[in-house]
C-alpha cells in the first residue's frame, strides 16, 4: 500500500470503524479525491454513501450532497455526528429550518467545521442558498439517487434536471460524483448527459445476487391458497408479500391471519402510528409476514428476509429487482416468487392511460420487458442481468442454476409428457 492508501484505510477505520473497503469503494474514492468526475452504479446495500462521506471528511471545504429524501438525509447526518467531535460536521439545509438554525449552518460552513451539507434539490433552486454556496469552499458535489434525473428511472424528479445548471453557478470546477442503484444503460446515459459528466470515471458493481432463487408461477383464482401453502411450508421465516392495491393488502393480510399465519398489512393509507407499529412488529419478529404495497421497503434493512412474494407482477424489471432484493441481504436463502397473469399487465396499462403520452410510452416499454421476463423459459438471472447491461453465463456464473427455468427446464418437461411410449 502506498501512503495515500494507508491514509484512506486509516480514515475508514477512524470514522466508520471498518477495516476493509467493500467492493469498488476504494477505487471510487481515489477517483473522487483526485478531482475527477465519478459515476457509481452499485446495487442497494452496496455501500454507496461511504464513497462520498469518507472523501468529504478528509477533504478541505464542504461537500454538498443532493438527496431526494429528507428522512434518509437525517439518518445519515445523525450517523456521521455520532462518530464526530462536533455536531456541525454535517448539516441538512432545507425549508424546515428557522432563521437561527440557518445562521448556525452558514457559520459552521464558513468556519470550515462542516464537511457534509445535505440538501434537497428544491433548496438548491433558492437564489440566496446558491449565492451563499458560491462564497464558500466546496470540496465536491455528490448527487445521490442520481436516477431521479431520468424519466426512464423509477423515481423521476423534475427538480433533478436543473442540477447541472445550479452546480455550474456554485462553482465551475467542482468535481461531481453521481450515484445510483439503477443499472439500465438508458438511465445511466441520461445521468451522465444531464449532469454533463460524460468524462466521468465509471464504476459499476455486479448486480448478481447469487443467493436469490427466482420463480414465476401462473396466477390463477387460487392464488391466495397458493400463497398460504408457500408461507406454511416456510413457517417461522420472515417474508414480504407485495400487492398492487391497498385493498388487496388488507384482504390478503386477513386471509393469512384467518389461516393461522402471523401477518400484518402495510400501506400508505394506514396512519403513521399503525405503519410504524406494523413495521416494528416485522423487524422484531412478532409477526412473520408483512403484506404490503410498494410503500414498504425503502430504507428497511432486515437482513434475514427469507422470501419475497409478488401477488401482482411489478411494473418494471427494476421494481422487481429492487423488491426481490430485500430478500437474503445476509447472504442466506432468499426465495423470490412472483405470480403472473397477463390480465395484470392489462390492468397496469389501464392505470397509465390518464398519463401524458411520453410517460405512457415509457411505461409500456417497461411493461413489455416484464412480460418477456415472466413468460421466458430461459435463465431468469441472465435475463435480469442482461437488462442491467451485464453479461451472465449461467453455466459458469455464480447462482446460475438458482431459478425455476434453469432448474426445471419447461420445454423438456412438456416434451417428455407428450412422449407416447
Ligand atoms: P447503498 O447506499 O449503496 O444502498 P449504504 O451506503 O446505505 O448502501 O450502505 C449499506 C451498508 O453497508 C451500511 O450498513 C454500511 O454501514 C455498510 N458498509 C458500507 N461500507 C462498508 C465497509 N467498507 N465495510 C463494512 N460495511 C460497510
Ligand atoms: Mg444510498
């Protein structure tokens, strides 16, 4: 190790208590601290935050971190404050602060104490904030959840579109690091263009999750019974069941309860207190199963979720990947079971019909991929990874036989059944 590497490892230990970098972290950090634009694509849980937090802590000046979710910003700020001498080391700048608080934030930045300043993109459009940030030393800008820039991403935020313009105003030569867990080539291209960092050093981690088993079954009117049977076979294990509608969530949770399964519902229509209660019951293992809409999962880190069931097929491969990705975080078993009926695709198409045409076209294209995936008789892992621009050989790749199609090839089955001896 050279001096720079020794220093980085020392800082990793000092600030985060880790003795090793995870995956591509060290290369990413070296790229950023050398002043290059940098682009990071890593699956959720890959350790993206540290790629900007560590450089921010060791560089001169303040790093600006753009992030779409206030709750996530607060979590990060608390975590960093906990390992630092001074609360001013990290701040959030948003509309909820009063005058005195804003004054304090600005003083801390000017005095050089603040190493990380988290901002929502809306706050950056405020003229007074831009003016202020122009007048202080900025180490770099990090754009977390950078897929929010792209209409092809799952979480498009129009305010993200202006970021390049604002960053240029804050300073001309500020290095930019963009980070996302969205791996589709289209979204990546959008991010690089929109942030004007096509020169960026790009670091992409593999999206393969070798411990997850992928399975798609036809959805019939007996789907509830199928789910009950599956959950009973996996008694005592933690699982998430995703449904499209709140109504279905409530119904299915009840059906499971009646059948002696410890389950709770979770969706955005429940009051905040109930949501927190049900989430905690799942985390504390008072219940085995949470039946939920996609409102459940963001930022939830239960390492030993053993199955994720899709009662309704998701609207994109990305959503499917994110949601199934909540299984087997600890590296142990994770069974991903999706129920599929073409009828549900038509339902999803219908939901979009009120939207602007451009949005409908994108939605339709994304759904066609879901159909292709669900109806495929080839390696599911290979399909998913190909979708993310990654070549995968299921003969040699890790987890290559971990799906229904590879393990129980359909064509041969049918062929055998038809053989008349
Ligand atoms: P992402 O933003 O990519 O989804 P996070 O930044 O939230 O991932 O990190 C996921 C988890 O990995 C966190 O619990 C974090 O503390 C942990 N982590 C990050 N870097 C390391 C490391 N070098 N060694 C061990 N754990 C790490
Ligand atoms: Mg993150």
